[in-house]
C-alpha cells in the first residue's frame, strides 16, 4: 500500500509552499541576500511587518521553506542566523509589553 505524500497534493516532489499565493507584505527587493543583522532589523520594522517582529519571522521562515533544497549551506546558515536575531527581537518586544502591562496594572 503506497504512503500518502505529506504535502497532501498526492504528487511526489510537489510542496504545499509552492502553491501559496500571498499579497500581504512586501519586503524590499534583495533583502534576503543581505547580512543577517540587516535582514532581522528590516523584518522587525513596522514598515515591512505591520504586526511586529513575529510577522517578520513568519516571512523569513516562509522564504526559507519556499527556497527549499535550492539554498546553499552558506546562505541557509545566514538566514538561520537572521532568524535567531529576529527571535531575540521578538522575545525582547514581548517582554517589554509585559513589563509595561505590569506597571499599568500595578498603578491601579
């Protein structure tokens, strides 16, 4: 009995990510070819990611998934480093919101 393809398309070699069509945000052209710090900074900005750094993290993850096996090891390493930097920003911004919320709650 043949196993079903995880992607759900039923065709071997086709991935779900190739079928996604989105028009929500537009990072600057060539952004993903820059250094990790620049990628993280730009994706964390409200101009590119209106919903915050978490949205930028999803864009970066989507880009890595979309590129798939076509990424060189060096380029994938740069993008993974950018994800780490962006994750730090995401954690930092959520901790700041909680501290601000705690201060507001304590002043009641």
